[in-house]
């Protein structure tokens, strides 16, 4: 019993020392500026991919659709140019809409002169 307590105490001391070292190292490394990196979703087995953001690295307002009825994760808003309407995820007709363009957000679609769907 005593030996197990000593091992546990030693493991706790080692973890505390490792945490103190990590905190000391983090205080010396400059933190990136807020908004300097964006994360783009990747297919399932892979983690999200960091993409630089900021001056010279802006995401395009819209991109072409991935397939006949899908938009990339970075640009989820579906837009039909013939009707001038855009659909955000969760709208009633979002799943069945076949987009002409995919926008990063609703503000970008509105800036291009499109209006939100009523349902």
C-alpha cells in the first residue's frame, strides 16, 4: 500500500513539473494574432486543416459547388442565381437545392444581391 502511494505521489509530482515547464514555454512563445488562422473541415478520418487568414489570405466570397447538390464545408450557403435566393443550412429546402454558387456566409450572399429564402 505504501509503495503504491509513493508511486502515485511521484507520478503527480512528475505531471506537475511537466505542466510547469509547458506553462513556462507557452509564456515565451508569442501567441498568434486573433483571426490569423482559420480552420477548414476535412473528410472524416482527418483532423481540420489550418489555413492562414488575414491580409492576402482572404477566403473567396463564393466557390463552385462540390457536386450537383453539395457545397464544401467552408462555404455552406447554397445560392440559385436564376431565382436570386440563397439557402442556409437548416432551411426547409436546403437539402434538395442544387446550387449555382456556394457562399461562406449569408452576408456574402446578400452582398452579391441575393435574398434569403422565406422558408
